[in-house]
């Protein structure tokens, strides 16, 4: 009878040792957190600067009483191009930093996969944005007005970019990461973005003449396109940082 407690204690000790070994050898996602948090913070600052120009233009269009309160005056077009260029440069630098991080850090397969997913979709967004800007600059004679045909090139390009850019980044990498990490907050943020995109798509396809509703929804989506990516990066970095070692 005296052997049973001894055997039980020995088994518990063995389980503790096995558990500690598994925790040490399991893939850890926490080394990815700092780069996500830094990228999200810088991106958020640039988005706020862009909002101070482009966002106020959109709000002044909806509410003309706000037009006198737009900042920067005549320098707004130059600053908007400057901040947009800084944002594109940030995307390129971030892709290169993530590539360097994969090369210099001994990351396990799953963390490396997560980093590669975010890097690939950000690179696709960079290429897609550059091609859209180039195509729209070649068709600058067509303006986006309520009387414009939906088949005008610039109108179509604006619509495709407005819908597809959030789909490429951050929706797809966010949903894939939420599946890999089995993380509910990331999944819910991805579902919110998906609902926003589907709502805008439904309005454009089934209620193109809804007027102010479509315009308001378009403004919301435009502002969300600027702020959802850095929010997604910050939330992902925070969730990665909270994961225990070996998880």
C-alpha cells in the first residue's frame, strides 16, 4: 500500500517534466509581437495625418459647414501626397524588415508562416495600390460624381480599390492568423471588416441609387481603410505578446 503514493508522485513528476519539455519545444509566437506593435503604431500616426487632410475633405463634402475648418490650407494636396508616399514607403520597409526577421531569427515553422502571410498580403496591397494610382493618373479626365457612369474607368478603379484593398490587407491575414492562433478577438475583428465590405458591396450592386446612404457608407469604408490595418496590426501584436511561451 505504501508504494501507491510513491508511484503517483513519480508519475506526476514525470508529467511535469514532459509538460515543461513540450512548452519549451512548442512554437512561440511572442518574438513576432514587437514588429507588429511598432508597425501598427507608425501606421496609425500616418493614418491620422492623412485623416487630417483626406478625412476632413470627405466630411466637408457631407457637411459643408465644416469646410472652413479644414487644416493646412493650400498645402493640403502636397501634404496628402507626402503622407501617402510615406505610407507606401512604410509598407515597403515593413516587408523588408519582416523578410530580415525571418532570415535572422530562428523562428519555428508556424510563426514563420504567420509572418510570411502578413508579408505576402502587404506586398500584394503595395503592388495593387501602386497600379491603381498609376491607372487612375492616366485617366485623370474622368471625375467621380453622382452623374458619372459606373463603367467610367476612374469610377470603377475607385470602387475596386475601395473594396479590394481592405480585403487584401488586413482581412485575409487577420482571418488566417485567427485560425492558426485560435484567437477569438482577431476573428471578430476580421468578421467586422468582412461585414463592412459585404455591406458596401451589396449597396453598390443592389441599391446603386440609394444616394446619401451609399455615400455615407462609402465614406465610412474609406476612413476604415485607413485605420483598420494599423488597428489590426496593433491588436495582433498585443495578442501575440499575451501568448505564453511555447504558444
